[in-house]
């Protein structure tokens, strides 16, 4: 039963990683690759294949880094947007 579970994890991870090639949005591309590589990392760790573990771990870490950068940039953009003064507040009303 355990063998079948890890085979399913492997196939789902592989399907997600291959499906990522069809994603056009960079955020979703990185997220789907992160998920797929996480599943493949679990699978390769279970069957003790060092090349699979290392390669999937590296791709996982690279995508996690860029997702964190993306989140930080969006947060900074949101803060900057919240701090801007609306144009209506800058106009002087004639008396």
C-alpha cells in the first residue's frame, strides 16, 4: 500500500511539473513548479535517489526564493500605493 501511495505522489508531482510548462503567468508557473518539485522531492527521498533529491530540492529552493521576492515586491507596491496622496487632496479649491 505504501508503495502505491508514493507512486501516486510521483505521478501527481510529475504531472504538475509538466503542466507548469503550459502556465503563462510567472507567479503561477513558479507556484506549480514548487508544488510539483515538492512532491517529487518526497518521492525521491523515499526511494533514496540522491540525484532526484538534490535536483528537485534545488528547483524547489529557486522557485521559493523567487516567490518570496514576488511577495515582497507586491507588499512594497501595496504600501507605496497606500501612502500616496490622492490627487483630489492636492487640488486647491477656489474661494
